[in-house]
C-alpha cells in the first residue's frame, strides 16, 4: 500500500519541543544516539531495500536517498549553529 507521508511544520514542532529546557550535553547525547541508530539502520539494508521508493511531502524518494538527505540536513544545522551561535556578532 502506497501512502503519501505528509510533511511536518517545523515551527509547530519547535514551539512544542522542550529543547530549551534541556542541557547541551543532553541534546548532544540524543544526536549521537540518533546518528548511531541511523547508521546501523541503513547499513543493515540490502541493495533491494535501497531501491524501494515512496512519497513524502509530495515528492518521490528512494530509500537509498535518505542517508544523503540526513547528512545534508545535519550540515545545514551545523551551519545554522555556527552562524547564529558561534560567530561573534558585531
């Protein structure tokens, strides 16, 4: 059964998250655990699994595209952290 997975509203998610109530160490620990789980998940898949496709947010994706999407998403957030928090303003 093909299901078109809807997109998410990141602003709605941020407004209901508790990220500002958590320590940086806790957030980093969660990031590490999710990254490790993702690496294990994708490394356990065979080539046939990578060829499977589906639709999310109105776009067609293959399973093998998701490690690249996840990596790019991480790079985007690293850029935002550097831009907004690590570079001296002024």
